[in-house]
């Protein structure tokens, strides 16, 4: 990716005890958060750095996050966060980097508690956004309804932008029953097209590259 360094954030962790002074800084490729509550972070560093950050997340410690635009936010994941680690092999490096993805308990239960998190809320990803909402909430829906429903939620401030790095995240604050009622009213009023015949509804096929495409 061209100019990828301009989209990278940094996570700093500092802990001082009577016997040791720990200060760690790692690169962040993706982040989703609401003020001080972090929901997702993707970062990379060496073995010792990733081990220390993982332990700090699991012990519910706090971090300082620097965004690509220079702004900063104090963050934490809260209890019961999940951490997933892997290796990143780079041709120019003899030793592989360690990659960590941490997910809050809120995001781990995405679609429950009347809140659905979306990785990218942009015009180019609206079909994927609608498909994600329909899938997580188990809605009987048509791909053609996405634009109308999402724009209505945005006007009513039920689709709320979140802080992000490498993405344009948002949270949709609506229940399954509320969305079913919205769809029912719009179909009855002729605003939304109803399927012309019985049978399965054909949805677009999305690949992982569509999900992880950089935000505009």
C-alpha cells in the first residue's frame, strides 16, 4: 500500500513499579473505539513487546494511543478482552514480527445488546455494511434495501461514527425488532421493492479484501 506509514498509529504502554520501569511502543494498523473504550486493535512488534501488551490488556491496564493525525486518546479494553496472536514474515527481515489482534467483550458479542459494530461506514462499502447488519441480526431482507434503511438510521443518529485507524468504523444502535418494523412499514408504503417471486434472495459475494480495504 502506498503511503501506508501515514495511516499507522502507535500504542504506548508505560508501567512503573518499585523494581522495574516498563515503556513499550508498537505500531497500530487498525483500531475501533468509543472515547476511552477500545473495541478492536491490530498491532505488531517483537516478541517481548507483544507479550507485554497482551499481558497488560488481559490485566485491564490502560494505554496511550496516537492517531495518524497526531491526536491522542487514553484507552482500555475492559474485562474479558480476547487476544489473538500470529507471526508476520517479511522478506527483508530475518526474524518475523509478532501480530496481535485484541477484541473487547462488546465487539466479541457483536449484534447483541442492541448494538452492531461496522468496520467501514462509507458509500463504497454500504452493500457490505448492510449485509453485515442483516447477517448478525438474522433479518429477512433484500440487498436493495440497504441504502434506504442505513440512511434513515444515520439521519436519526442511530448510526454513530466511532474513532478509527485504518478504517471508518460505526455502531448501529437499533434492535432487530425495530429494524423489522422499519422494513415492514417501508415495504407496505411501496418505498422498498419486494422480491418479485418466491425463493432465496441472492446476496453479493464479499471477500476478505473487501472487508479490510483501507478507509478513504
